[in-house]
């Protein structure tokens, strides 16, 4: 379920997030996929990305299964694959780790190079240890995203 437009139509333009724009121009970070069951974090994360990368496009999913279906469809028919994926660790139905396992099973080589970053509100160190077992997971961060986190990630992509 693509929910980006729903979020932006309810955003208060006078929010303090808009007062601090830090545009970064990195051609490797133009298409983002956000997967989180929490609408508030999706809104916060998308606004940080939008303010940091004004030309970026985002697809936001509240269920990991829908994100997997989107990726399969895009690879088969449109090739609009993301440059970066952010996925929540704890979600109902299909959690972040189950998403990673299913993602790894997708038969498309184009997906193998997409960096994935885990986002969490959990303090459980076992989650970070488990995430490190997946080669495409390049980072593990506390929610919400910040400009500093995006700058760290960008530094890894140069």
C-alpha cells in the first residue's frame, strides 16, 4: 500500500522540521523504500528524507509483504528499484528479519546491490547481532531517521 500522499496532505507546513533543510545532492540516494508499520515514524522519516534530498522519491509501506510485492513488480515490469531500503525491525505479520529472508530469496540480481538499513525503537542487542548476519544490512539505527544518520549513510556510499 503506497501511503505517501496521505501523509503529506496532513503535514503542517510550519513544522520545525521544515525550518532546517540540509539538501544533499547525491545521485546514489534518489529512490527510497521505507517499510514500517508505524505511521508516525513513516511520516517523520519521510520528512527528514524529503528535506535532506528534495529531489528524492519514496515508496512507503506499512507491511513488509506489500513492499516485497512492489519490488517484484518493479523488477519485472518497470525497473523502478530503490537506491536504499529502510526497514523496521519489529512489525506484525512479517517482521524486518522475515522481510530480509524473503528479500534474499527474490530471484533478481539487481536487488543484491541495494543497501538495507534497519530501523528500530528496540533496545535489544540481539536484534543488532541478528541484523549483522545479513550481508546487505549495512547499518542498524534507532528511530526516527535524522539528517546525521543520512549523512553517515551517504558517507558510506561515496
